[in-house]
């Protein structure tokens, strides 16, 4: 089969790497891809949000299955366009992708179907939101309704910070139309966990959970990023907790979407807080996470293509999904200055000096005119290892990560420490 993977980050490199292991796959294209995907697939110079060019390319190249990595094309309706042209595509429709594209939609769904989540109020008026906010206690969470590239959520420790966040979203229009509405939520306390389920219109099959690290510096200091590393499984995960999450959150959400007439097909990603009262949803996403994908898919034993085809054809209940018991840890190498400004085009060296069982998933990389791998983004690489325990696995990661070098690179040194 010919596969097209849409996106160019480490998440997409990991998906390409896993799909390339399937004996059913004959050719993989990535759009736009990166220096890592170029070794396994043919990169196409097409923006991941250019739906019409992607559609035309899929038809011309007789693509059998398209897999969508990022959220933006899902929210813009890439699945609807491909399906309308008789093409198989893995991911939720535009209507179903609202579960990520609109935090208000997701919150109203959860409240209607009693899916445990943070208490909140929604506003489209800055004046009304401000009045409500002034009556609340801090810390408190302020969220823009729409997609904001992971930057539209503010955890305000003081009322001054809360007012600044609200003003930034609704008055300064920092996120454009994504800030037409805001949610003001209680701040949940506990331990964060990312949970993924493969879902077709009728069935949800649990994947392996993971924990990620958003702040840029050790000890969870500094500004938030897209994610500086992750590990799987969470050391605090128990079979009982896993069952509770699937029984009270993931399965009910898939059923709720079906009941609402917007059946969900793809990967459903629940960002959860494990509180003293049990798991609560902080947000839903409509795709694989990054950097979690880099530590979840290496644990998958079942052919990923078989799972994706089962989702597309609504027969997910007919396959068994198997996972390795091994742990997996990934640490992100970032450009100097990230998440602020950073240089591009810096040569990367050291790949040849890594241990044989180390995986390196590329994100912000490209090949220059001389064929060298150079930097092209903020998050550059995810260095990944698997082993029998979290401690052993993180040791392997950090024994290798320093062998890769590029000017200004930095990474957290506390990924998967047991105090996470």
C-alpha cells in the first residue's frame, strides 16, 4: 500500500517509522516531512495545511491511506475533503475534530454526558468574563476557545495574572478568532497524564498512557513549550486507574460523540489530571501527542497499519492490540533560545556515535544543499530508548544524548525522574 503522512515533526517521523515496519506498506510519502523522514519516505514540499494540494497529490499518486499528524488540517476539514473524493484517510472529520478545535464544544459535551472534568464557565463578552473572574479565587485557568498552537491556556497564580490573560485573549486578540470565547476554569491539582485511544465510530481501544514535560527547564521551570520530553508508562499508573480512565472517560466520550451525530474516528487524546477524587479531563485533542507519540509507538507490537485500517473501516473491535511491557523514555533536544527566537541551518553531528538500540526522531531538521542534516525549528530531535525499567531507560537516553551536538542545543536532564 502507498501511504501519505501529513506533517513534519517528530510525531510524524515516529508514525512513518512505525508504518515502515508493516509488510503491507510499499511506499510512504511525507508532506512536508523532515531530514529524518527522508530516510524512510519520500518528502513532498507541500504545506501540511494546503488541503487542496494534498488532495490532488493523493489522487495523482494513487495513495491508499493518508494519515494526518497535526491538528490544524483536521480542524480545517481535510478528512471531509478526502472522503468526499473517495480516499481513505485516518483522522476525525471537521465536526468531530471540534473536540480539540473548540474547548467550549468539548466542555459542553463533557458536562452533558457527565464525563469528569474541571468546573468552568464560558464567555463571549469580555465585560461579563471580567465580572465573573473578579468573584473567583486563584489560582485559576483561563483558556481561549479555539486552536492557539498550544499557547492559549494560562494558569494564573494571581488575580493580576488572570486579568492579563483574559485581556490578552479577548481584548488584544493575541490568538485572533480563537479568542472569541473563553473558558474560565478551576485549577485541578494532582498528576498529569496523557491517555490515547484508537477509536472508530463505535469502539474505543486504549493505547498506552504517557507523561510529558512542558516547561523548558529542569524542575519544571521557565516558559511552557510544545514538550521537552516524555515517558511511558507513568510510574503511578495502576490497572485499576487505567480501567477507571477507560470506563469513565475514553469510552463514554466516543459514545457521546456518536450520540451527538459526530462519530469519532482516529486517535482520541485525553489530557488528564489524576486528582484525589479520581481522573479529570483537562482537555481533549484530536490526534497523537508530541512528544508522547515518540514513547508510545515504540511500545506498540501490533502492525500500526492494521489498526489504522480497522479505524477507517469501523471494525476496530475485530483486532487485538498488543503492547510491550518495556518502558520508553524520550528527551527533546532544542535550539538555543527556544521557546523564544533561535538560529536555523546549524549542522548536527554525532548520529554515527550512538548505541545501536537508540532511536532518534527528527522534528526541526532538514537536509541542506550538501546533504547535511541541519536545524530548522525550535524542537529539533527526540532521543528515545526502551528498556525493562524507567530508570534503566532514562540512563540509556542520557548516555547517548550528549553525543549529538549542534550549536546552542539544550535539553532537560530530569526527564522521567521518579519525582515527576
